[in-house]
């Protein structure tokens, strides 16, 4: 890996000169620290978030920077944390005073005291995040690297500055951050550090669901999330965070019949879907699509291993996971539930003869999410048999073409009945009643089965036949 040496080039944004001026006027030292420095050295673009540490008041420095900028951006002050933030030309800049920290066993919130730059670097989670560029005029651009962070970047290693047992026990979220960085950067977690995560895994129980789900989201947004989920599994964290997933990591054999390992299959599906979508919630659906298989697994001599109803149960389990991890319980959760509960539908259609009625029902139930559902199902093809792999993908091409044909002809996506309930009440002079529901359902089923087209006239004549069976007379006929 090529490591850049001319670090002054990193500070060529005008904002850094302003911060340097502000620090000099306040007679304090200031440094850029953390992710901006790491990503610059790795030649990864990161101008959206900049962390500045002041040997003094970070709040005062932020206010002085705002005062020196022509735009006078608003400064958000967080007095309880001794931090401040301002937004300038697309970049969030956070200012904090250098500090040292100590922790209590039952909380990840530190007891904070003012400190030196060295104290502040000591409290950083990893050596690669403890690097700092000077913003001081006498040594502008010089780097401070007390723990060999540059060497760790060269060797692609995640390592804690201090004793990893203390680092992870003090703030257990750092265990997930270590795994997240290893996944994002495709680095190796140092052996001592990995062993410390395993020893301290139970400490994750003091971390809130929101913080855990934030890290899981970042792992899922990487190019190869399986790296992170395998590390979570091997360290014991996954069993504590998502036991529904680890329950899939078992293969049983009865009378010579086995089933695939659905845990490793799931990780393949997640990796498969990533090149085809950046949608975080579709990636969540890939992660959870088989969680219903562990509790529904059964064996009988005729069929072997079965997982009947696992999609329906998986959808219900997905909601409980979202609740437990304090994830959004809105349309995002409902989308994941929908994808999980429908995850086998296109596969069944692709394996059987592709009938118009089956495709109509699929499009009707999936609505505008049909493309996402097909993307998920294509990622679900993990067979290592080249002939089967080609066959399954060809079958999906047929399904996609059939969807286009059916949709052009029948318009069932986001289906709206040709005849509304209000019209039915008017035609037959009815008040809201069971008969209206029967007629509407019969029209919908006739359209989906292809008995009639999605057309007002055809639906009207069909309705009259149903009304006759219900002994209803048209009082205000429309045709």
C-alpha cells in the first residue's frame, strides 16, 4: 500500500487555514484527528466529516472559526460534552477540547477531564484513528503518530492503542467498531485484539439497540458484509445481537438426509445482493430472508427436511428484531417484512411453469417492490453447480419477461378495482354490507385469474353475474 508523505497537501482546504488562524488568536494548539487523517493516508476521499481537537476549549475555537468565516455559519454547542459543530460548504466540522477519560463498569459514558493531545490520543479506539495533523502555524501539517498507526495502515491491521481488554471493556461499542472497520477497509483485527473481543463479548449488553444497529447498518453497507458477520459470529457477539441468525448455523442429518447450512447461505446471499443494490433495507431483507427456517425446520420420510411457512414467520420475526434493536418501525420495517415474507414466491414461479395467473398475483402482491423482490431472489441463487446456476438465472429472465407482458396487458401493479365500492352501493342501492366485499373480491380474483380483463365493461358484466347469485337487483344500472 502506498502511504502519502506530504501531509501538508491534506490541509489544502481553506477551512484549515481559518482554523489555524483562530487557534493562534486564542493562543491554543489545534489538530485534525481521526478519520480524516486515516482516510487521507489511505487515499480514501473523506471531506464530509472533520474532527478537530483543541488543547483548550473546543467550543471557543468553533465560535472563533465561525467569527472569521465570511458566511458566519451557525455553531451548534453541546456544553455537556464540551463539543461544538459547524457546517461549512458540505462539511461537518466537530471541535472538542483534548481530554482524558475514565470509565465505570456499568456504563460506556466516561468521566471526562481536560487533558493533553497525548491524553486524547490515548483514549482513541484504534491506532489508525489516533493519527493527528497539526494545524499550528509553526509546524502546520506535521503528523503525530504515537502508536504506530501509519505502520498499521501499511500492514492493514486494526489494533487498539492501549490494552485491548481495557479498551473494549470501557466502551464495548468499540468491539463492533473494530469489526466494522475491518469490514469497510478489509483489514485484519490483530490477534490479541480479536481474543479480547471474544473475552469481553458479554459487555455488549450495556450498549443501546440504536448504537448496535448503527454499526450493523455500516457493515451491511460495505462491499462484502460477510466479513463483518463472520467476525461477529466467531467472537460471540452475533449470538448476543442477532441470535435468530446464529440459530441457522446447524446442519442435521436423519436417515441420510441433510439440509444446507442456512447461516453461511445467508451470508452468501447478502454478498451476492451488494453489487446490485445500495438499498440498506433490501440488504437487511437479504440478511433476514431465511430467519424463519430454524423454528420451522421439520423432517419426514416422504419429503425429507421442510421449512413450511418460514417466510411468513420470518416476516413476524423481522419486526421483533427491529423493535429490539430500536430500528425504524415505519415503512422501512414494513418493506423488509414484505420482502422476507415474499422471498420464495418468485423462486417457486421460476421453478414451475410460468403461468399468467401466478405472475399476475406476484405483481399484484409485490406492487412497486417487484424489482427489489426479484433482485433478492436472484441473489438467493447460491448453487455451486454451473448448470443449475445458469438454469435458475435463465428461469428468472423468463419470469421478468412474463411480468412485462402481463403488466402491459392487465395493469395489476398497484391494482385499483375497475368498479369501486361506492359504485356498487349506488348501482344496487345498498348500504355498507358484506355483499359489497364479496363482489369486489370476486372481481379482483377474476382479473388475477385471467377470467376477465382489468377493464370496466368486462368487470361490470361479471359483477352482474355475481349479483344474480346474491339475489341483488340493479336499481341504478350504468350500462
